């Protein structure tokens, strides 16, 4: 499995197969990923935790992340934040081909 860390670095984790991920496993990954994305939103937008959480949970990006088949859960928090910023700025998201 390949994970994207930041916008340039690729980290490969051998023998990790998440292709048949259950909702429980996806939820567990969200517990690790979402707080980091929200922290980046708070820091870069000067928002409170509640404001940043609401903003992110109401985004198209978050809605797409909830769809396991989108494979967005394998992207790094930083890349997810960059996609979130793109959505805010343009109203669109150019999803990576690997997602």
C-alpha cells in the first residue's frame, strides 16, 4: 500500500492490504486522520476547534472521504488539508488520480 505524506513524499508500507476495509477499520483510520486535518485548519485559518470541525465536516471533501471506495482515507492529513483549501478557494477539488 502506498501512503502519501505531504504533497511530494510517498511512503510505501509493504504487506498492508486495506482493499476490503470494513466500516470499523475506516472509522479507526478517521480517528487518526481527521483530527490532524482539523488541527491544520485551526492553525492556518485561525479558527476554533468547533469552527474548524464544522467547516471540515460540511465540506465535499469530507463527504467523499466517508465513501470507502473513494480511497481518500489513504492520503496524508497534509494532502487532505491542501484539497480542502482548494475546495474553499475554488469550489472544486482536483482529486489525485491515485485516490
